[in-house]
């Protein structure tokens, strides 16, 4: 009888260890999948932040060099003001997503809350990004074309309307194509995958 009892106790202990192992494995897999999706978005944050630093540098250079030309000065200041709100929201959302890392040790509510917070932060920034870009892209592209023709092309915009309009349209189309690709890669697909992870955790 004691042998049978020992066998039962050993079997229960083995089953309990197996359950804990399965939970730990599932937790590690879920964390890994979540981190991969978040990293795709973080790549966008760093890339776009670098792009914004370049824009700020170019506008600041033109602002200092052509300070005496009033229209160039105000155009540069307008360009800086256009990007500042986007930079502020970009860094705030980056901090939220980075702090919501799935570093908890259990598979319960803590992991679900972490993934949910990342999903909500990413979706919130994506909605802001799409709305803001409808105004930012046309205005900043037009401003860039105007500055190029005003500063570097003899005769300015008034003498090259057809060329300026052509460049503006091509630049606008290129921007929208690039934005569409980056939205799909860095936002839409990660959001879909994070949502799938949340559904699996609920199940």
C-alpha cells in the first residue's frame, strides 16, 4: 500500500511540475511574441526621431543663415512649429510603450495588463499619427519646396511654377507611399498581432 501511495504522490508531483513548466513555457513564448511586435514599432520611433533631428538641423541652419530675410525666417519658424507637437507626442508614447514591457513573472492579469497597455498606447499613437499627417505632410512638403526654390533656385518660385508644382506632387506621392508602407509594417501588423495575443491570453 505504501508503494502505491508513494507512486500517487510522485505522479501528482510530476503533474504539478509539468503544469508549472507548461505555464513558464507559455509565458516565455507570449513575452517573446509581444516583444517582437513592440520592437517593430520602436524601430519606427528611433528612425522617425532621427529624421526629425535632421529636419530641425536643416531648418535651424537656414534660420541662422538667412535670418535677415524675413520670409525665409518665418518659413523656418513655421516648419519648426509644425514638427514640435509631433515630436512631443512621439517621445511620450515611446516612453509609455517602453515602460510597459512584459517583464512580469506570471501568466495572469499582469501579463495581460502589460500587453493591453502596449496595444492601447500603440493604437492611440497610430490614430494621432494618421490624423496629424493629413495636415503635416502637405504643409511641410509645400514649405520645403518653397524654401528650396526661394533659397537655391534663381528667380524663385514665381519663375518656376510648373517645375515647383511637379516636384511638389511627386514629393507628396512619394511621402504618402512611404507612410503607407511604414504604417503597415510598424503599426497595423503589430496591432493585429498584439490583438491576437490578447485573444489567446483571454482563452
